[in-house]
């Protein structure tokens, strides 16, 4: 990824809520999994739907193709990712203490996606969803931390799954080309893997939104709404780069490390230009940033765990590596963490 000239807008207002923690007792990641829909749509194919080109999309975002759900439900993707993670961890579903699913919306308003997964994999533990948009996976890790700190969990399954193709307006060339579908999962056990974590929120309903269903209540006054994803691109871009830089600096410092001591950076795969903007601001060497946006697009909360699984399966994460994860999304929310990888590398 080539470095670009810094933009002059990094000193923005800090979030209304933020929490940074360094942890003495935490968890470690012992298994990963992921799942994509079978259907792949390239930029050239999307150019047949909206006024765009492969060059326009790839030069601005780094995206060349994305997976789009056609016959697969989100639950099916989540279950596949979960089963892979359990197999990688050598953990049986009945051993799970908790299931957390990060998603904007599952296949049902209720039951939760986590409850659907629980049933399908044969688990018996509590299960619930969390919605922090693209920050949902790291928010899920932060929630799991609380269970470990209270000694209420042994094995925890965290899944992030999204079908963004259901939420975008496929006539809007500015947004429909950005997103993809998929699911990623991790299995946790007690350990010292999570070194530091930070979550933030700054409520905003005018920058990145997806309206909810209105129903057919005969007593309410009908309002004409556009029920597709809306995004103020320039504002999201500024927020994302600023958040990524600030949050990574904060968690790395909380971990007692320097930026150059980080072995791998796994950023949310929203836009290559965002990642390049953060690269220019941070002291982490460029070769330590990893991504899959070229073939995945933005899969919201699922982006980081899918990338984590792909790196794990490729045998690129070595035991003892210090990983820095960073995410940002609707809410507006952001989150980051530093994880020490205690799992033996997959042999390739």
C-alpha cells in the first residue's frame, strides 16, 4: 500500500464516550473460522447496474470484487464460520459458556442471530447479539472480557456476520459498490492474549444510518423514508482515519508497547484510502498492515474476523505475535485492541 499525503483534518472532536483498558486477566484466541457466499460480483459486473467502472471503484477504494448472498441466509454463513472456528479450536459446542454475535441485523428481529446459531450447532449456553456496526467484533471481545474477569466463562464463541447487500441501495453507485457479505468467528479461552482494548461512541444519526422498518401501524402518521443505507462519505472518511490513528496509539500505549513493536495491523476493511491515511500518521511500518478488501469489500463487523481467519489459515500469524486491531463504523463507534497471539501457527 503506497503512502499518500496527509489530509489536514485529523484534529477532530473526541468521542462522547471512550473506554481504554489494560488487562491483567483476559482471554486468548484459540480458533478462527469464516464463510463467504458463493456468488462473487466484480466491479465490471456492477458497472452493468450503475454508472461506474472498475477503474473508478478500485482507484478510490481498493475493491475489485465482493461476495453477495443469493441463496445463503446470514444464519447459514454464521453457522459455517462458527463450526470452522470450533474445529480449529478443537472445542465442542456443548463446551461453550457464551455465544455473542455482532451484526447490524440477523435474519430475524427476534430470535437473535446468536440464538439461531446456538440451536444449529447444538450449544446450550446463553446467546445474544450486539450491534455496534463495523466496530461490533471488537465490542464483542470487550463484552467477553467482562465475563472472563468475573470468571463466568470458559469457552466463548464470538461471531460477526453481515449481509450488507440487503441494506444498500443498488441504484446508488456511491454506496452499493463498497460492501460485501460474509461471516467470521473466533473461539476464546481464558488466558493472557488480550493486552489492551478500547471502545468509543459518539452518537450521530446524520452521517451513517440504516432506517428501521416502519410497519403498518394504522394509528401512526406515515412518513416517507428511504430505507436504504445512507452515508456521508467525506464525514465518515474523516472520522475513520482520525479514529484509527487515535485508537491504535491509545491501545498500543496502554499495552506498554511502541508502534514499531506491533507485528501485524488488522484494520477494518472499509476503504484502502482510509488505511493509507492512517499509515501516514502512524509509525508502524507499512509492511505490517494486512488486508483483504480487494476480494471482500466492506463486510462491516465481519471484516476483521474474516481477515484474521484468512491470515491464520495461511500460517502468517506466528505464536507470540502482537496484533493490533482497529475498527470504526456507524453509531458513530470505533474500537481497537492489542492481542498477543498464543496459538501455534497453522503449518503450511
